[in-house]
C-alpha cells in the first residue's frame, strides 16, 4: 500500500515512469474486473486498454481528502466502468418488432399452450359443470358412463343392478334436461 501511495504521489507531480508503474501494478485488477464484470473476450485487448486509461484518469480524479485508499478508488471506478459498458451493450428488443420477413417476433415464439383453445375449453368445462349440476346422481352416472367411459346400456344396467329399460329412461331424461338447459344457456 505504501508503494502505491508513493507511486501515486510521484504520478501527480508528472513522473511518467511512476504512472507507467501504477498502471502495471493495477494490470491484474484490470484483468479480474474484465472477467468479473464484462466477460466478453472478443473485445479483451480493447477492454484492457480502457482499463489502463481508467487508472490514468483515477490519478487525475483522486481526492486525498476523501480519506479513501487510491487502490479502492481505482477498483470502484473499474467496476463501474465495465458494468456501465456491459449495460450499454444490451439491446432491448420489442416482441412486436418485425424481422426481415415482415413477421413480428412474438409470432415466432412457440408455445405448448394455445390461449384461445384454453379459454374455450375452460368456458366449455364450466358450461358442462353447470349443466350437470341439475341432473340427478343416477342421470349423471349414466351419461358419464355411456358417453365418456364408452359403456353400453347393458353394461351400465349390470353395473348398477338396474333394468335395461331404467338406464334408457335415465338417459332420455338426462338428454331432455341437458337440451333444455343448453337452449336457456344459449339465450
């Protein structure tokens, strides 16, 4: 620390050799700052040169009266320089921006979810629930077993231990109730 302080004091007096020595002393900090805050190796040589210039600017800008170490000042300036450089490189792209084929970027995104279908299915499910609520338990069971489970009228009658004719009557009543409700629902 004393060596850096001495080099700084000689640098502000105009000693170019001390400035060069200071820049060399901070070279490892420049490299680690690039790796930590910028991490773009395609511009590495330019970033190193920028870092050296920041160290030279720090010599001019450093205020001893602030009671801060010169090395801490340099470290902070390098950090913010590379972070600002990185943030200024980030491009913001709107999803409504059109590409070369005049297609909006949002249209290129693939999704497993079709929102329109999902809304329609939710609405349909809600309507079915509303319709089924007015059916008796036996009518509901017959409709579900016949249409959704694919059971025959004979299989349903055996499953519930009721006559074939009773299953047909439950199915007919359920159809009538559902039809009436759907007509009301559509109005």
